[in-house]
C-alpha cells in the first residue's frame, strides 16, 4: 500500500509568521518543526563551525543524518555566531522581522550577548520569545545543565517505570524533550493568539518560560496530589496498572506481543468472556478496576494462558470481533507496514535531495481547512545563509566581510 500524497503547497494556519529557531537538542527544534509544519517560515540558526548536535543524533545513511532530515524540515538554515558582536547585530535585524524566537541557551546567555528579551522587545515589541531550559529561568536549579534524561528521572517517570523488583527505568528515546516540544508549540501559538486579541496587550509579544521538567510531570499524572492528600507514593508494577486489570503485555504462540487495556468495565467483562472465564465477572471484586487490579496474578494467568495458545493475528482478530481493546506491540518495521498508519497519513513519503524518497512522520494533527505540509526536508549547514541575509538587506560585500570574519558560514 502506497503512502498518501503530500500536498507541499497546503497552507497552514501559521502561514505568514516568521519563527527563529535558535535552539538545539531536542525540545526547541521539535517545537519549531511543528510550527513549520503548519505553515510558519522557520529560520534555523546554527554556529558557523559548531553544528547543531541534532545532526549527529541517531543513524545516518551515506553520511546523511536521518533524524535531522525530519526535525529540521521546513526550516531555512543560517550559520551565524550570536556571541560575536557583528553576529549579534545581524541577529537583531532578523529578530526585528520575526514573530517567534525559540531558544534554549542557559539562563542569562542571550543577555550576556546583548540580545536578551529587553533588547529584542525594544526593536520588536510583538516578538514572542520562547525560552526552553532544563529547570526554568529562575529558582535554585536554574543554572544547572538540563537534559531530558534528568527530567525523566525527576518527574517520577523513571520511579514508576520498570518491574516491581527491578531498578527505575529510563526511556530509550527523548520522551521529556518530545513532550516539552509539543507543549512549546502550543505555548507559542497561545502567545500569538494573545498578541492578536484586542485589549491593552494587543500587538505585544511576551516571554514564555518553559522547562523540560514540568510537561513530563504532568504526563506522569497526579502523584504529587495523591501524596499531598493521602501520603501514598506510587510504586513500579511492570506493565500492570493499579487502576484496572487485566492490563499487561502478553506473548502469543508465534513469539509476538500484544497489549490489553480494560479501563472500561464492559471491556474487562468482554475479555474474560472471550478467554473462557465468564465466571469471574460475577465475583464481587470484579466490579471495579482497582479491586480487579488486586487479582492481577489470577487474571493474567487466565488471559495470558489463552493468548499463549494463539498467534498474534488470531488474538487480534478474536479481540476485535469481541469488541475488546487490544493492540500489537510494534517496532518501526511494523509501523511502516501497518495499513491504518499509512492510509491516515501518520507516515508520509517525501522527496529529499540527498536520499530521494524517504518516510517521515506526518504532520501531527489534521486540520480540515489549514492542514499544513512537509514542504522540504532538513537542509545543509548554512545552506540558506546568503538568501536570509540578502532578505535582511545586507549587501554582497557585507555578507562576504562577515564570512571572512567567521561570523557566518
């Protein structure tokens, strides 16, 4: 089955807005990818000699970084040194034309270079400045180096993830950064909306202080509230849940895995009837998810035993027919081959000048009137430097002088 066509000319809701991506791994670039997917003109700034670390993250093909092709799609690339006074002057000219600036330098860095919010808002009062750090612009930890791994550790995620008798478990991917990046795209859009509304703040940009820790804390759930009110601290339960059962990952007869959720009482009843144990539905403890969870061993034995005698396809077909909730546990190959993922555009095939046709994640949500698009894939280091500077009114000689000084590449 072929992937659906990508309309590169589709107009997104942010068409006409200019975004400066002065951020690095990973939350800021993802936020700017989303803004670009929905039509914003994004200009990605990298140091003239120290390229963005995202270019070295993940696998490459023929020396071409694959993750970069997606995270930096729909972005022009400008190689500019912000720490050099001449580069800072160019940055100010660019910021004067922009609607959003996304940066993730340590607190105080932009101010030290003379391009902090006060200076930029003097030039462009409408600029939305989104500042992403590990722990925020203020507080005891503000000066600490912040990475997603630290947020995953501190948020409660690692504490709750893993087997009950095993160690805390960190994710194998950039979970905290990704959650923060999605949150950041929402925050920037809110600030743009606020700028457009009538009132005393009409036309004014604002500074957004977003850290990596807070979004994943929210995703982990109400643990702090529960502790505050009850004194209870959640513990690891492997793939089980304290809220319902059966809920686990189960192995099929052909060595595959499926996951089951029974958050709804009716689903739990259907599962037990399907696996040949309708008698437990009448047990008093089966009437609520929390008490079902107390009988997790018993329920897992019933469900797991039934699943272990059948192939994954047989299990999926039976659960689907019974109206019970099940999903296969996928790897990347499974995702690429899944007909629903392909037909709905969760994955798209796009043309890349270096690699030819390649699959990327599609635009993250579907808007009926302004759907957004992947217009082009991630570009080379400084590939658009001259074009961006010419657009700012710099002459060929001025650009050459900056290049001779190492301010741009």
